[in-house]
C-alpha cells in the first residue's frame, strides 16, 4: 500500500468500520495520541485515500426492495460513444454502481428500485432507450449474503 504506515492502515480500517467515531476514539483504538491521529486522518483525506465519509442507508428500510444486476451490451455505434452512454448512466439515481467490462458484455450495472414493476419501468422507459444499447440481461438478486464497503487492508 503506497505511502501508508501501519498506523494509517489501522486508521483506515477504523474509519471503514465506523466513520462516525471521534478522532479521540480512533486514536485510542490505533495506539496514537489525538494530535498525530488527526494529522494522519487529515493527510489521508488530502491525499485522496479517503474520498468521502457517508452514512450507509439500508435500501429496504427506505422502500428500495428490488436489487438488480444488469449487463448491457452496446452495438458498434454505441461503443464508439462510450462517454455518452457513461454520462447517461451516471444521471440515473437508480444505478448505484456501473462498471466497464471485458468480455461479451460492455457494462455491469447495480440497480435498485422500489419493486420489480418499478425496475421494469426503468428498464423500458430509460435504460433500453439509451442510444447504442443492443442487449440487456437483468438478474434479480433474491437475497443478500454479503454486502460491505470495507476494503481488505492487509
């Protein structure tokens, strides 16, 4: 891990586990005093190791019960305009994650919706109407076995 000392790795682990902790709590857990801990956290933020701190909302508690993975294949014309497709995908709040793939499909999207009917509307009214879309394969997740935002930091 580039430019990270053992304390910074511990700090990142703590922040991934619970970013709501005070600097004093983190310092105690990683074995530093408050000031050096604060300076390390500040450096990690300035240097982009910490992109942002967020609250992780339970999608089901806010009524987003459908969790769908959509693989999208673009036609040749669509592949020539990847930036246009990417910009459109970024504008859809239903799309939580989007990845460019190698292989038979071009994109993998992780999508949430109120229910399958809402996903169907999103599919037909928005996603399938994007220019260059040739094929979309949707897979509905039945249950969630593991979901984490914590990176394995050694």
